[in-house]
C-alpha cells in the first residue's frame, strides 16, 4: 500500500498547521463516535478541518471530496483528468486526476464526474472497492442480508458484498444499508480508516531489498526498482555475458532503459544480449529480453523475476481458458503464435504483493530484400514459439523463471510485464480477456519486443516466406486495448496502451515524442503492390496511417495526455496536400480520389472505396477538432469523387450483382472483390460524420448502402452486431428484417480484425 508521504500530502499538512487547526483542537468531535478515525486521518493528511476550529462530522460529502480522500489516503501518483466538469484549475483537480488514472473513479457515460453532487453510501462502496482492488486481490464476498439490499443499484451490489465481507462498510443497527443516503464526513473518515487498516493487515508496503551480485560471468542482474530485479542467466556452460553499454530512450508516459552485453568473450563475441526495461509512469515495467546469436550452436538461457516478501502464489494461465484453434487463411496462411503464458500473482497471505504477465519466447531469423534505390524490405521468419517456464518458492520469495532458446544464427525474444499492483480488477475480467485473446489471437499481439510487436504477414511479401512476421503499423497501434480499457479499466490494458504509444515512437525514431508526428511507413514489401504498381517498401498505406494517428489522438483524449491530442493533424495535412503532390486520380475538374499508397518517385496506385471513405471521415474529424475549413474542401472533393463514380461502383456481373468493386484504377477501370462488411461500415460511419458537422446525408451513399445490404441479405452473407445496429438507426431496418448477427467465426478473421480497427479508431 502507498503510505502518506507525497508532496500533495505534505502541502495539506502545512496548510493545516498554518490554519492552526489540528485534530486535538476540533471543537465539535469530542463526543462523536468517529473521533478516533477523524483524528487518525487528519494526522495523515487525508482530511482537513475548517478555519473556525470545527470538523463538522455530520456535514454531507460530495463525490469530488470523497475521491480526494481516497487519493490522499493511497498517495496515488499524479494523473490527468479527462472529466469535462473538472477543469485543471479546480481545487480538487490533482486528487481527482490521480484517482481517475488509478481507475478508482470512472465517471458517467458522457465523461463527467459530477464532483459537486452528494456522494451516496452505494457510491462510496463502489469507490472503496476499486481502491482496494487497486491495492490487491480483494474479491471475497458476503451474501447481503440487509433489509434494503434490493435497493442497492447493480453498479454497486458486488462492491457492497465485498466491502461488507472485509468489514469496511457496515449496516445500521436496524440491519439497513441505506444505499441512497448521503455519506457524512465522519462516516467517510471511518470507511477510509477501516480500508487502510485492512490494507495494512494484508502486508503494507514492500520493503527495499539488497540487489544481489551476479553469481558468475554467465548471468546479469538489473534492478527494476528498489524491491525487484531481473536476472538473465546463460544455462549453457562457457558462454559469458560481458557488459557493453547502456542507453536510454524517453517516450510519452514511459522510458526505455537498454542494457547491452556481449554474448561470449568481448574480443570475439558470439552475439549480443539486450535487456530493455520499459518503465511506465504508473510504476509498471515491461522487461524485454533479446538475444542475437551469430554463431551456429544453440544455447539455453533463463530470465528470472523474483518477488520478495511473498510466502505463496497463484498462477492464472491462458491455457486454462481454452485452446487456440488455427485455421488456414488464403492470404495469411497459419499464424503459429498464440498468447502469453499467464499472470503469476505473488502474495503475502491473501494480499497480492506483485504480479507478472509472463510472455513466451519467440525464435526467428531476420531477413531483408535490398533494392536498387537503396531502400530495404525487412521482416522476420518465425522458427518457433516456446512457452517453457517454472515457478520457484522459498520462505519469503516467489520467482518466475522464463526459459529461452538461444538458437544459432537467429534472434530470440521474450517479454514480461511486472507490477506491484493487480493487473486486472477481478478474476472475471482477467478470464474474459484471456478467452478473448485465445479467440482473437490473430488480432491481439503476443510477440512483444522493445522494437515493436511482430505479427503474421500475408504470404505476398518480399522476401517471400510463409512464416513471415513483421512490425505491422496496424498491430502496433493499440486501439484494440484502448477500447477494452475504456470498458473495463484493467491495469494490464492501460499498460498495453502506453506500450503501443512507445512502439510507434520507436518505429518512427522518436518522432512521436518530439511532437513532430510523422507518417508511418510500411517496412515490408507487398508483392501484390509491387507487381501491380512497382511500389516497394517503405511506403505510406493511407488506411494504416489513419488508424495509427487516430489511436494516438484517442489515447491523448482518453488518458488526458495533452501531447497526443492533436497527433492526427499531421496526417490530415498530408491528405490535404495529396492534390498538390499529384497522388490523386482525377474524376472531374473538381473531384478526385486519393491513391491508397504513396511513395515518392513511385508509380501512382489505385484507390479503393474503403480507403477513400476512411480518408474522407478522417478529414471530418480534423475539422471537428480545429474548425479549420482547410480540411472541409478536400473532404468535399473526396466525397464528390466517390459520388461521381456512382453507379459504376456497383457490380452487375453474375454472382456479384449489387456488390461493390474494390478499387478504381488510375485509368478509371474497376477491379477486385470488395470486403463483405468493411466498406458498408465505412459508408454508415461517414453518413453519421456528415450529419455531425451539419451536412446532409449523401443520397448516393444511401443508395450504395441499400445495394450492398441487399446483396448481402440475398446471398445469406453474415452481418455483425454493430453494422446491424447502424442500419436500423439510419432507417434501413426494412432491408434486414429478421436478420441476426452472425458469430465471429462466420466472418473472415482478417476482415473482422479490420472492422475492429475502424471501430476502435472512431472518436469516443
């Protein structure tokens, strides 16, 4: 537990003494039942009295005040509020911002905290519950026997069960809970005092430890913090690890500390070891281990993470929640990666003292294709995913050991995420995420590295390998985790969001952190694109850039990171400038389509309908954000370009009648099979966006929606929930009468992944 001691608390104590108001001098608590708890919390700087010498124990407490009490009690790290009704200049802004970042307060669906509203006992229970989950695994419940239990709202019912079990909240002598009663200052002091006592009983803060020296020259030990270290040991004899250098890279909300070692003797090394500690601002740390082995022999190594002051542990494994079902895909083949090992929870008694998400070990060979213009296409060829580990327990230490295969002439990666806090709010949200990861293993990253996540690439890559993996821009941007975090507020998801920001920063050489948000260039060649237009890596993929830029913007807004909130505008300006660059397909004198891909000096490529719609919507968001008319003019020209090609977008050939062509070529011919659902979703989203800025719906877009929907219905093709919902909302319900959403396994997994990417990029 975090003890009182931060600068915020010190300031409050100074103010209390300056006002000459102490717990002993309060003139209205001498006979109050909460006097001991009030005195305790005043002494700790959690709550204050009034300048007139009173405490006013029976006065009502507001939501904002109770949030502030919790933030001070736990000495939460600073945060940035994203509540629209808590401006940065408000008195309680620091505490509310800290509590929001910690997930203790969630707010309303429209982004408000309502800080001045009275806090009810049900609200108090919900916040106390989140505060205790922030500190440890407090999931036990007591069946409620209160006479008015039925009056407790569903949002707080489980919290009341837990807080009753742990004795933090109690009922009245008449066995009532009174969920709608406003909490008083005296009651609040008692609630928080009980919570602190329960947390103290569970073990309190972890004490600093002495970081040991390496046992010999075959292991390295690197401190993570004052109570945690990582040890990497070569298990194969005769392979020393000799220190080389250390480097530091600063990212937004995280910092990378790189430690480099020679593998083998420094005068003639066999390769290298790099250990990267990616330290997040919330105190959690990603540990990335990378061996680059340039000789022929295969060795073994172990990455160890000891948790001190722990006398027992539990291990929640992904494999307990199901098995990955791999199916061959015509474009991607089979993805041989799966998911992390699971979460190890080190405990002292029942209290969690630390957790680690244990990733797996990935062995691969680096490949590249060089081109005459000096550019390069880069990827890796996966050899195998390994998941070997063991857990050791001594009297006061639990150690996670993750084994690595260091194969000759290959790269070996492993990763882990270490936290002093539970990574999930509850076992149910953890298991839900594990199951989703198993089902959506193609969409959810599992091979994490300090250089970015590696994911399965299509077969149509150069150099050509069926097991090709690369740093896909669409997979490194972490929109999928941001959306999930906004739904569940799990710490693990928050960490993955910050990791995604760091990955994009690394990918661009630090441009994200510098504030000169760049374009994201795809670093591997698509032979489909090369054969059609001669385009090779690196090149700009418009759709991937839109998703990455919107992820950064949405992260800035959701997490209150000011430096990210405008990161979409650089790409919006790129779209504005496409006409002057000549990267367009003219349709009329005042309308055009933008080519899907761009590389300076390369031939112009086609324009696909879904890319064009995405670019149009991206400019609408930029206009909403800035009010700058410069984004509206090209948006209207894109829109007119799509409309002026209607009805040629609609296919008339047998078997596809009513469907769309995928693309229009520079010579205005049409080609390719369209996605079944993605482009329909884009049309629906664009109609919503037009209406948001006060423009009329496009009548052409409505006709295209009808055509595509009718085609899908008549051919018994699957729909998903989100598209059915939007069709109904926009007046197309008659076209889908009786149509039900298909299960996810009935929709092409690659297209489903793209649909989710689009939905995750939509501003919340």
